[in-house]
C-alpha cells in the first residue's frame, strides 16, 4: 500500500492529510453538536405553552435565547411577533 501512495507522488500526501483532518472534524462536530444541545426535547411544547399562558415577554425571549440553537431561532421569531388586530 505504501508503494501505491509513493507512486502517486506528492499530491497524494496533501490528500491524505486533508482526509485525516476531515475525519477529525467530523468526529469533533459529532461530539460537540449533540442533538440535545441543538434541539432540546420538548422545547417547542414549552414555548407554545408559555406563549399561550403569558404571551411574548422579554423574560421568555431571553430564556429561549440562552437555551439552545433552536431557542435562538424561536427567540428571533418571537421578537418580531406582532399580534393580529381584528379585521
């Protein structure tokens, strides 16, 4: 196998290093970006429940923003929420 790599010349060494770095990044991202950290279980249900009980409050938006990545998205949506007026 080493003979094949050696016969391929210098460009193969760059590709091998890049492959090792890519695998390391995939493993690191898999460990760091766990599903519970990005999309916590029941987050949407808790937000909908809090919205129905108390509406959009600064405290709700702040707690959401600190919670997770999905919480930041939901907080941005609630920040721009405007109640509908009767037609």
